[in-house]
C-alpha cells in the first residue's frame, strides 16, 4: 500500500508539472502542488519504507519528470498546443508607448539624449 501511495503521488506530480510547464506557465497552484506531491512522496518513502527507498524515490521522480518532458517533446504533441499566430510588431496607434515626461523624470541624462533621437 505504501508503494502505491508513492507511485500515485509521483504520477500526480508529473501531471501537475507538465500542466505547470505547458498550460499554466509561471508559479501557480499546479507547480506548488507538484512540488508538494514530490516532497510528500519522498517523506513517505523515508518514513515508511526506509532509507533505501527514500533515496530511490527522488531519483525516480526526477527521472520520470525529465522522461515525460522528453517524451512529450518527441511526440510532437506540443505543436498542436502552441500558438501559431504572430503578434504585430508595430503599434497601430500614433501615440508613443512611453510619454516624454516619463523619460525625463525616470531616465538618467545619458539615456534621455539617446531616447529622444530617432
């Protein structure tokens, strides 16, 4: 039963890790939950299964995360998830993005002369 708990926690951590990486980038609930799952799986292995299983569990969880990431990238699954449109590079309105008074107030004198040149 203890091994099943550890396996389920590692699988949940891998799924949450991949969700964090590809679906919800940044530090979010998925990433924190993945870290919590791996930490508790390691704690559970050390506490209930001994030192040998405790040292095997982190290495298996790291290898599983890396392996799932490589497998996902090799299967070209990411191409269906990626954004295929490009954003326009030029602004459509005629107003500058940063007003002149912001440059004068916050920019050092050297940068002010460079920013005003076109």
